[in-house]
C-alpha cells in the first residue's frame, strides 16, 4: 500500500483492507488373570473359616491419559486449497468469511505440532466491504480468495517484537472515516503484508505490482477500525501484536483466506 492511498473516507476506503476437536483416550491397566482372583477368593474363604480378616485388596492401578490427537489436515479446507499451501509451511493464518458477500470473518492461527495442527484462539475480524472474490481487481471492494505468503511487516508504532522483518515509518497513517463512519486513525499502527501482487522481501510500503496495477495491491492484515475494509483483513490491536510476535519466517507462514464455501473446495 502506497502512502498516497492510506488517507481514506467512506467513499474512498482504505486500499489496505488487510486482510478438531481433541480427543482424549483413557488407558487403564488391569490385572484380570484367573489366578489373581482365585487366589483372592481363596484367602477370603480361609479368613471366613478361621475368623481371620482378609488382607485389603490392592489399590486399582493408576490410569494414564494419552496425548491429544491433533488433526492431520487443517479443518475446513478442501483439497484444492490444501494443495496451494507449501509443504514446508508450519504456521497458517486461516481467515474464514461468514459469507461470500459478508465483510465479517474469523481468524485462527494454526501451528504444526506433534505430527498434526494445533489450533489457536478464534479472533473476530473484518474483510472487504463486498466480501470475497476469486479474481480481485483494484477498487472492487472484495478481499482476494487464496493462499498468500506472510514475509514482511511494519507500522506506525515501534516494533512490538516481531519475528518478521519490521519497517517502522510515519508513512503508515490513515485518516478520515470508514464505510460505517468509524475513524480510521490507528488502523496502520501494525500491518503484515499479504503477498498478493507484491514483491516479497520488501517493506509493505513497496509499490511493486508484478500482476499490474489493475489487479490491486497494498493488501495487508492491519489493526481493526470497527468496520469493513477495502480489501484487507483487520484484527484488534492486541491480536495484531500477538500475531507479529508469533509468526516466524523459519516456519514459512501463509494466510489462507476466503469465504467458508470457497475454502472447502
């Protein structure tokens, strides 16, 4: 996103829209041999005949709980979507829209662990004003559906401890109001560039658009301002800080985003 497109209003919206179940198994060891129970019964019978008290039975063996069973595949994603995730990716930010034409979505960070995928918390988010589109164009007010690398970050505020390369600059600024009259100030305090029509390994401010200007660009994950975005994904400031501190270039993180039906393909 270029500095000359971050000052937006309700009619000229931010061109940075930015953006199971674990099962537990109880394992119990038990001694059910015939000899054991026959021997016990014999002791009890002897005690009854002689008046001696039978010895107290041994305490039952302690139970052991297995490790949680993590899903081998990311839930909600179909074969076409899964095929687009790089084999070396160990962190996936899944952005699921509530509907094809909805500007509300939810975000979950999944991380590789113990041979499966461990799910993080579910975060509320906003996406493009008109929902989702397979083929995004500049100004169409849709967020692009797809799988996008997460390699670069930045913002107006100081680096909160990001593992991704972080570019701090006062050029990350927004003013005016959004689609619902909400103020845009602070929306670019933290941003993570989505590798859609951009050159990876550069500042989010870099304006290179390999697919051409008509396909849009400057699409980020940024701080939520309380309403729909132009095309980006937006999260609360606290969740943006958490995401910045967690995403690790060594894990080749990506964002997988779209409405639920599209992601299930």
